[in-house]
């Protein structure tokens, strides 16, 4: 077994900073969403995807793929949102085994009211406090890491 490659001081600072920033930013944005609109971060993600979809509806497996959620998590969350009148789940007209998830007028109203403030919160917390070069670096880092994760997932899926 190979000796672990421990992080050096610079690498550890970057790694721990990334982890702390991820948690702090998610908590900040979620707290703001809940306080101002009554939506959780997860509610917002679901409603945002549905509001951008043609006719405001998608198949659950498509929504789950966009959100990167497992089937069980998606089903439970959609059930909670359905009980609150934010989405509906109806039989799929082209696949008797499938369903269609649609945003309701109430859900659309909430996402349309929450979105401008959510963008303002993202600006207040991050975007407006970074230079154009820092924003470009942040985007490039995100793209690089996501591409690497996708490649690792593909390798893991190989027999």
C-alpha cells in the first residue's frame, strides 16, 4: 500500500477554505431563501428547473439528472412540495409507467418572487466582491473540477 500523499500547507489551506466556503455559502443562501420566501434551497432548485422547462414540466428522471439527486430523495422532496401546492405529479401521457412533474401557479409565483432576491444575495455574498479575473478563475476552477469528477465517475462505471 502506498504512503498517502498528505496535503502541504498551501494545498490544505486551499482545500479547507473551499470546504468552509461551500458550507458557509450554502447556509447563507438557504437561510436567506427561507426567511424571505419560505423556500428551501432544494425547493428553489426544483422550481427553478421547472420554471425554465418548456410548459413548466419535466419527467422526474430528467429533473433528478439535472439536480444530481437520487430517485428516493427526489420522490420524497417532490411529495413534500406537492403537499404544499408548489408542484403536481401527473401520469405521463406517452408512458403509462411514468409521470410528469409540473410547476403550479403558486410555485411559479414563489420562484418568480424569490429569484431577484436570490440573485441579489449571490451578488452580495460573492459576485460583486470578486474582480473579473477572480470570477474567471472561479469559473475555470469549477469547470476543471467538474470535468475531472465526470471522468472519475466514467472510470468507476467501467467493468
